[in-house]
C-alpha cells in the first residue's frame, strides 16, 4: 500500500518528502519527516500505534489505513483531542467500499424488519495478518447495531443464533472481496464489493489527506463523504 500511495500521489503532483519502513529509518529520516505536511500510514497492527504517537510528537497530521489496532483507539483519540492533533482513520479508504458501508446499513434495517438472516464472507491474499479484515468487522458491527437478533460476530463455527457469522478465506494474491448476504425462506440478497487492485484505497487515502490539512480532531470517511 505504501508503494501504491506513493505512485498515486506523485501522479497527482504531490511531493513525497520521505518514506519510513523501520525503526532505523525513523532516526535517519526524522529531519525530512519534519518538513512534511501530512503522513499517510499503512503498516502493521503492532506498529500502527507507535507510528501515530511519533507523528503526534511532531504535531504532524496523520492518515491511518492500518487496522486491528482499534483496541487502543480510545487512548489515541483522547491524546489527539487533548493536544489538538489531527487524525484520520478508516478500516477501508476505497470510495466504492464506503458506498457499500452505507448500503449495508440500509440492508440490515430491512433484514431486521422482514426477518432475513444475515452473514458475511471475506477473501484476501495470503499475506494479510488480521482475521477478519477491518472492513469485514465494520460491516458486521454496523449490522449488529441495526439488529435485535445478533449480539456479536465470530469467524468460528458453530454459530449460535445470536452470532453473526463471518467466513474468512486467505488465498493467492486477492486484493479483497467482501460479501454481505441476507436470506429468507423465499430469496437471497447478496451485496458484494471486489477490489481489482490497491488504487482505490490509495485514492481514498489521498482524498482523506487533502481533507485533513488545516483541521484538528479525529475524522473518518463519514466526515469525508
């Protein structure tokens, strides 16, 4: 994702003042980083919070595309707001996927009203570490928020009646496929988003970066939309 963000940013006429991939480069490239207007972070779950904190130390606005660190989101939000920092985070920066997030909420409301059962499935490349994806987790949490039937989600069978099932597949070099299914005894509705490449994520992250410039606070794709 870092390479894709760099490619798309340069194509749009932006300047990349530095890239940082490890602890040594944080030291070696710190002065270059201080000249940046904004940082875009796509790393690993165990590195994301440290990267955010380091940017906050520099009062550098940051857009974060890494997922599976949200157990520390409240801590990061509190520091951001207390120090008037700038943070934009999202489980998925694709404009298309964020359209699906909104449709998913509407589908969940109708499924609740008319007695449809719901389930999710997601497929990603074999290198993806988190299961399920942050995108699938958001889809599931949004369904649960609209439902009186589902109390939680799980990727592990068997699924109790109050559990929203998520099927996870890791294969090949798949960029990302997410499907939401609503089913009754009469029919089935399937909502699917398939990413053909990483360009949509990079485009969305850059849009978020441009949106964040000059602002303080915590923002998501809802604010961008």
